[in-house]
């Protein structure tokens, strides 16, 4: 999901390379008949970018999932969520 989001940002002129886009992924597991089953996965992304790119980042985040092979494969079986936090690029507006 991070790769698809990063590629979508790059296609829209937002630099997500060189460690500017990172993510923390957490999963929630439940027991079903004695077997551990992954029920939910959340991808919390952080992007270091100019504040002026916020609208593009938020718009891209709102549409990228259905273009992501991983999301399209798993979203009916596991609850997948993502978020993005924009962090300011040092010295940029």
C-alpha cells in the first residue's frame, strides 16, 4: 500500500522518495476456534513534504487504495485502513 501511495504521489509531482514517505503497520489478531486470525491492518504513513502539497496528498490518499494490488486482493477479507500525516519539509512552505 505504501508503494502504491508513493507512486501515486510521485505521479502528481509530490516527492515521496529517499525516505520522505515512511509507514508504521499494525495488525490486530483474534482467536477463532483456537487459531490466530488477522482481522485488521492499519498503515499509518508519514510524509515529509511542503505544506503546499497538502491538498494533493489528501486527495491522492482518498483514492489510491482501489489502485493498490494488495488492497484490492485483501480488503474483502481483512479490514484495511490507512492514514497519512504530513510533516513539514525543513525550510519549505
